[in-house]
């Protein structure tokens, strides 16, 4: 069952992600993917994540697809103009890669080539419309395509953004621009997330809750301070600070969150952020280890 | 106005030490207001350059003058550059370029042109306009997202916004400001209109503009 089929049939979906290497050795990325085989519906492949130059997403997706995994091609607007984005999308479709996640992308200033020219010819909302046009058989300029892709396109939303109103307005635009589903920035406060889900439901939007497993109180504080749109509540930081085994407690926190929200959202997207080995442990503890085929 | 800033003296020295007699030409409009190319700054720059070049044991003579505006031919006609073998222009890039096209000696820039901006206080300016050729301020409550959003995006704040600040950490999020001002005017609905990708061909083709051709006298 594909990610599209899972979400369209209403089955709780599980996705995770892998990052392409800085270099040509894809073995570690493929090892990570292998450990998740059969346990996730799809694997996001990041696109020069955090504006750090890496092996290209499309090539990484092809490697994964050749091994029988289902990739989600993350597409940012930072590094490519509208010609390049459309041609990469067509290239992906030609390899049978049809899951796309439309992102604006972190600014080049944040990454390892801060001197680069940032592109942003398009941004996430416009990119969603471009994907819609390609699905309808034309490019942005209205020219007919020979061979039409069938993309299933996702977008991101930050439920804990502050202020939230402009973020929710952009969320609404993404729905109108044709997003088939959303995955969220990491969320920790289930009550606040359930509040967001009420808004999302009013737009009939499918939402995967973003999960990042906390490994220490220090990591939680670091994320609060440095990652936009992430708020780890003080009670959770205290729980981690007093833990004998903070990683085990971090997994418990993630599982508790998943259990609190699983009846109200459409799935989870688990981001490993450098601890890929924890993803199976979370899935197992949350009773999500077996993905129905 | 065009906001400009003086280049480091060392960079300017590298241009002028090849010459014998250099004329510094200020610009009494934007560059003077930006405290970078008015009469005072021309005099001060000449002094600085005399000092800097004498230390390097090179013998360059510096004189200074100021034009009303360097970006208009009629003011350039007033310039007497006879006897100089180089000119140091203390104007924006447009001034440097026009001056360079009107004399037969090398013209060097003494300033860096930063942006089209507005005064924020004494000797402080903020970029407000990117000269994109298709003003969007009518739908963004007078705040330019192309200029004030680090990504220049057109449909609302990106995921990097945090507490109303840009992910670069050096400015407010333009899209939060736009949202708040539209809300204040009861125009929140307009925020939901999807802005189509910008037509950059207009800007690409805007290399000249002749008001007469547009029927403007």
C-alpha cells in the first residue's frame, strides 16, 4: 500500500526520513532505510537540509526506489528556479517517484555555503500549484507535457508557530493550492496540537504529526532556543532532566504523544535528526511496528 | 533615497595610487544625505587619502568638488576635470556609471551602493524597495516582502519565522508585519489570495525607460 493509498483509505500512516550523504557513499542512507523496511509507508528524502550541500535528493530517491523503498521527494525553492524545479519533478516522475513534499527551504545563510545566491523564484504555495499544473498535463507556462505525472503532494505546517494566525492563513493557502496532505514541524504539546487539528479538520486536511525524539533535556532546550516553531513544554524538559535514562524517557514522551493524538490525526512523521536507530524503537513502543500491507 | 556607504580606505587606495592627480567628485543628493558623499565627506576623504598614500610613499595629489547630482548629464556638464588623470566618484553606482561615460579618464567608485531605503533615525536607513518594476505594496499593506523578507517570498511567512522574527535573526518577519497591518485595516481576507509567481521578465527587460514613449511629458 502506498502513502497515497494509506492516507486516502484513512489508515494511520507512518513516515520517516533519511538524509542524503555529503559525498557519493549512499551505503549509510540505504542501511537506515533498510532498518525501516516494512515499518513505514514512505521515507522523506531531505533536500540540502538546513541549506547544507549534499548529494541530490532526486538521485537519493532513485537509489531508494531501486531498493524497493517508497521515497518522498522533498523539494525546496532555495536552490532552483522554476525551470529547474519543474524539470526535476518530471525527472522524478519518470523514475516512478510520485510523492513530493513542497517546501520553501531554509535560507542559504543558514547553511554551509552562505555566500550562495538564494533563488526562491517560487515558494511553497506556488510550488504546490506548479505540481498541480504538471498533474494536469501542462507546465507553468501552459505548454502541454508528453506524459503526465501523477504526483501526490504534501506540504508542511508549524502548529506551534508564534504568532500562529499568519501561519494558519498560509496553511489555508496551501490547502487551496492543492496540498494532498501535511506533515508538521515537531510537536510536543498534545493539547495544543489537538486544537490545531480542529482547524485542520475544518479544511478536510490530512495531517501527519511531526515527531522528533528528545534524547536529553539539553536537546530540548537547544531546540526551543534554536529551531523556529518548536516548543517543548517545561514539564517535558523537567521529565528529561530528572530521568536516569533520558533516551528511554524521550521515547516514552514520543509514544505518549502519539497515543494522545492518534485518533485525531492521520499519521505520524518521525524525524530522526541524527538518531535513526531510535525510530524503530518508537514505532515498536507505539504499537506501529507492523504496517498493514 | 539611494543608500550608500564609503568603501574601506585601503580598497580606494588601491585604485588611486596608480595615478598622479585625482579629483574626488561628491554628489549632493542621496550620497550627501547618507553622509557618504557630500562636501564634508569629500574633504575628509581627500585628507584620509593624502595620509594613507603618503604612508605608502606614493605621491598623489587629491582635490575635491561636489555636483548637485551625478546621475544627470546637465550637472555633469559643470564638472571641470581638466588636468586630472583619474576621478574618484563619491556617488551611487548610477552616478559613477554616468560620470565614467562622460570623461576620458578612469573613474573609480568610493562608495558601495546598498539599497533603496528610508531613514529610520539619524544616520540610519532601512531597505524598503528592490526596484522590481511591478510594485506589490498595494496588496501587502505598504510593506515590501520582496525587500524585507529574506527570501522575498509572496505568500506568507515561511517556517523559519520565530516570535515574529526572521530565521536570519536580524530583522522582523515582513509577513507577520504584513498580516498584522492587513488585519488592522480589516483586510485579513486579502492575505488569503494566492500571489502568483513574479514575472521576472519585466525586470529583465527594464534597462531603459523613456517617459515620452509612455506619453508622459
